[in-house]
C-alpha cells in the first residue's frame, strides 16, 4: 500500500511538472475527436493522409474564425446603439434607486461613486499586476492553442499508425493490453466530446428561443456564444449568461433582463442536473451520479481545468477498470479429455 501511494504521488508530481506540455496535448486530443470523422471519411475515399489532415485542419480554422466573426460583427455593428442604451440604462437604474424602497438621493449616489473611485485608485497596483498576469495568461493560452492545432494536424495525419507503433515498442503482454486500453479510451473521449456538443446545442437552442421571443436583437450571436462556451465548464456558462443578461438589459430593459436571467438559470440547472449527467452517462457508460460527482470533485480540486477533465478522466478510469476486470475474471478451467489407450490382445 505504501509503495502504491508513493508511486501515485511521484506520478502526480511528474504530471504537475510536465503540465505545460501535457495541456496542449489534451487540447489537441479534444479537437481531434471533433475533426476525426471528416478526416476518416476522406481517408476512406482514397485521400492521402496528409492532404486529408490539411483540408480538415483548414476547414476547422475557417469554422472557428467564422464563428468568432459571426459573434463579433453584429455586436460591433450595434456598438453605438448599445453605448447609448447603456447610458440610458444607467440613468434609468439611478432613477429607480432614487425611489422606494432604496430612496438613494443624488448626493448619496455621488458619494458612493466617489468612494468606489477612491478604492479603485488605491488598488491601481493590484489591478496592474492582475492585468499583466491576465495578459501573460492570454498569450500563454494563445501559444498553447497554436501548438494544439499543429498537434491536431499530426494526430489526424498519423493517428491510425500510433497503436501499431505502440504495440511494437512494448514487451510481452503489454503489447496487446496497452493498445487495447488506449483504443477504448479514445472511444470514450470521442463520446465525451460528442455528448458535450449535444448538451451545448440544447442550451443554445433553448436560450436562443427565449431571447428571440423577448425580441432581443442579438439573439443569434448570443445563442452561438452559448454553444461555443458550453465546452468550458462553469466559466463558459457564467460568461455567456452574463453577456446575454447585460445586452438584454441595455436593449430591452430591466424586466426582460430578469426574465432572461431566469431562463438562463433554469436552463443551466436543467443542463447540470439532468441533461449533462444523462447524456454523458449514456455515451460513456457511466452512471449519471458518477458524472455529477466527478465534475463536482474535479472543480473543487483543480477549478476550471478539473471540471473540464473530470468526466473524460473518470471515463478512462472506468475503461481501465473494466479491461482489468475482464482480464482477471475467472475463466472456466479446461479439463483435458482422456486419451484413448491402445489395448493389445494376445
């Protein structure tokens, strides 16, 4: 037991030291599960692996950039109107705060504003440090994304040759066991990404319908943003919901913003407690309770990254356990049949 615990601790320590290398590989594997079906289709139709991987990678970049442009251009086109409506919304909020039950006068509001400005000025150093850290994290994430795209291209191009190569490198029984577990883990990872995309699509459709019914001008970009951010647990949903509520507030007013907030909260509760556990448990072969507990444990231990990787890690552990159980299962003993002995008759 002590040796197992020591080996586990050493493994986790090594993973922590190698995390800057492991993280782009994880992102590349997740992207490869999304782009592998069209690449496989092209390869089956006699396309060279390099050409198929190049075309799929370029199409992925076009779709990703087109999605970003589709979100940014409508928002940018209405930036002037949004700015005017933000000013009007602040004035409306101030008028509302001046009445009952708050009864905040203009002098009190100015005093609160001056206090907030003083605190902001006092914390300029902390804000600058946080800004620099944020800029560094942004460029680090950009570099990791570029590395992940190159790795995705190589995975698409040479992925099918990996397991045969791995079999040749391993000795004895490991040459069969490790590739088998790796193949099953790849299938589990693909099921996870497909189920996450399905859940994100359901969220985008439900929230998009709510925004459309309320007459929010930017309902389509907000629905697309909801789908894209669904792949980032916790923070993605909070960011998309915050943007939707703010835009609804400045365009339609406080009442519609509260309705949108209620819709988003209801959809997120439906996703987190019903849809995601059910869909992922069906696709990964895990119980819905196990999925929910895995996300809770991963987010509490490692934050956003833990929430993102909790379900696929749990699925891979289940794959390893099921394979180990199959190999260790009691097999019926084969009783050799008695050989017929020749009898000589004198």
